[in-house]
């Protein structure tokens, strides 16, 4: 038996819309961490990240982290698939009253997936895997082609509604010790919509132009069976003269999540959240003016915010949108043809 044949058998057995899952291993993180990963060209274990102070946004609940054994935290961790139970609870900006175990860190405002060629990854002799997730008490860690062939892939790649006993296998992981050079195995960097794709590209270009050109062809939007889209996130930022309009995605998945978690926590109403919008006018010499605006925002119902800004003679206007300390939007506008 060969890894390639096991992977192809999984592809052949899956429904058309998720066949592609079986060809990849996925690393899930926030946009701010994604930029750090691209700057170092490596993924790091939690232990290594904490030692080097590399993490910008902590994806997991502290309750889960504290329950997870130390061995698991010494590995770089990949999932066999997207749409894990953890992703359901932390994808998108989640209202603090509605987060998993009410932990502030159970929050991935702008989710990014690094998709790796599974066959290339699994052929590395250092790679191990587990049929269940390593969070909490962990699961048996195995290696080798025979153990790989015996993984319960029908449960790992299950889709749609299933009972809790099957759902837990969606957390199956691949593990690599300490750090992993993303190198040739990286196939794509997947974003939730065009706005967040543009945001990642802009921020990467500002950090390092050579990295922008190196990775821009891999940074793509993935619409199919990848994201929950059940948190607060932006559709776009528009600029028309002195008007700025920030639009949010308002969909059934978000409304359903809100209703579910309000029921779980027995909440009758959720508090408005604080939105801060920062404006940074720039020219060739640097920033020439800064300004900001803040407002209370109805998390459950509002679809947009409109601001009136100053008419400043500048070449670039950078607009940043934050909820609390979480970055949820960033866009730059060339102003030469606007003002």
C-alpha cells in the first residue's frame, strides 16, 4: 500500500463537493499570525511560538490550552480537513458573550487556511497523526503507512449533521515536531472572501515586497466547504469622496450561531460592541494626518457603518477597523483621483 493510493481512495469515496479535502492537510490560524508565518517561512509549535513571542492572535480557548498535554504543544499541528468543531466556535469575530467557554482567546477574527499537499507532508518520516484531536487529554499518536491506512477516514471526512461520537473525529490531526518549513508542500493560502484576500495581500506587501511577489499567486478565495461564516466579518470598505461605508456580511449562519449560543448561556440580549475605525493619510514622506472614530455596534443586526471624513491632500488613505483589540478590516485607497 502506498500513501498516494490511500489518499486517492479517500478522494474517490467522498461526495463531489468535498473530494478536494482529502488531497490536503490544513493549518488554521488568524490573518495576523499568517503574515508572521510567511515572514519566517515556517510553522511553529505552541511551545516554540511562546518562546520566540511569534503569535499575534491566540486561536484557542485558554481552558482548552490548559487541558492539552505538553507533548502535543511541542508539535506543529495540522488538520485533515476544514470545518472542525473548533472552527465553528472561533471563526470570525465572536461576541465576547457568545464565545466558547466565554474565553476571550476563543476568537479568530480573520481565519486563514494554509493548505499543504498531504502526500508530500505524510511522506516525511517525522510526521505523525492521530484519529482524534490532541486538545484536552489528547489521542493516541501513530506513524507509518499501515497506521495511516487504518485511520477512520469515513468519520474524519464526515460532512453535514452527525452525532457527537462521529463529530469528534473531525479533529483528527497530523503532527510535526517543533517547526515545519512550509516550502514546496504549501499549495495555497485560502481566504474567506475577496476583501480578506485583498487585506492579506496589502498587509503582506507593506511588510515585505519580495514576500508579496513570492506568495501572491497562492493567496486565493475559497468559497466551497471551507468556512463557517458564522461570526462578524466585513464584506468591504467603500470610499466615495468624503464618505466611508463599511459593510458587514449578515447571513443566516451568523444569526443561527447567535441564537444557539444565547440559548446555551441563557442570555436574553447581547450588549452592543465597540467598533473603532482609524484613518491614516499618507504621502511619499509618511503619515501626514491620523484620525479615528468609534461607535457602539449592534452585533446581531447591523449590516454597515457610514462615516464622513476630512478632505486631506494625500496620496494614500489607510482605513483600519477594530473590534476591541481585534483587527477585522484594513484597506488602502489611492487618493490622486478621488480628492
